């Protein structure tokens, strides 16, 4: 995530004002802003699949949003998670939230270290957060961390289903990776084709 150089730390007020006017998204860390770079097709497919699945079965009292919703993760920190869900009413013109129940990040080689390190620490420190989900792009693996289990990791793979207790829903790993092209999915589709031709 490239740093946008500035001589002096940028105030939160100027940052938020700038985000309303900017065509690019920026995360804000302790007075410095970092431009958000574009994502791969696999990343977008995973985000789309999750957003579609969760939206279809989510109760009316909760909402889920893609990466355009800003989350305040600390006194001087603002992030754009890939997906964020919450169940408290908010104003339509509200620019950011600080009360997510669920945050989902789709991992790549360039983001894995940050999503599993600094960002995870920020997210898990939010009092409202109940679950943090990390979805790998380059292979099939979904990692779920739950507050109710002291943030112990649980991993799910092709053929597994898992519950998001924060939203009272269940998801299929296979559905999350619909149309995603990585080695695991290609091997799976090849085996399906082979079995059908037997």
C-alpha cells in the first residue's frame, strides 16, 4: 500500500474531507495516508461471492458492505476492509463506522502479512467485533477467528461449511470460490469432469 507523502501529519478532519472528494481511496494511519491499490479478478470474485451470499440470507436488522465503507480502527486509524457487517442503525450520510460485528479480508501475496499482522491487531481490538475472516485467493482456505473462542483460528477448506455466529448464518467454502481460478479450484473442476466422464 503506497504511502502518499506529506510534510506534516494530516489531520483526521482533512483526511475525511479529502476522502469525500477523492477518486482514490486512502487508509489513514497516525497522520499519514496510504493509497488503496486495485485488486485482482480473483479478489473481486471472492468479495462479490461473499457479498451476494451473505446479503441473500442476512436478517433485515443487519447490513454488509464491500470495500467502500470506512472503519475507524483506532484513535488515529481508518481502514477499508474488503467486507464489513454491522447490526446497529446508522445515518445514511455517515462516512465511517466504528462498531463492526464482522470483518472479512481477501488475502493475496502482497496483503497477507498486513492482514494477518497489523490489521488483525487493529480489528481484534474493536470492542464490537465478534468475528474476523481471512479468505485466501491463491489457494482454498478460509480462516475464521471468533471472540467467543478467544480469537483462536479455525480453518475451513473445500467441502466444508462454517457458521458466522455474529450474523447467525452459514456459508459454504465452495460457494465463496465460485468462478475463482487458482490451482485448488482447477484441480477440483478437473476431478469433477473426470468423475462425470467415467
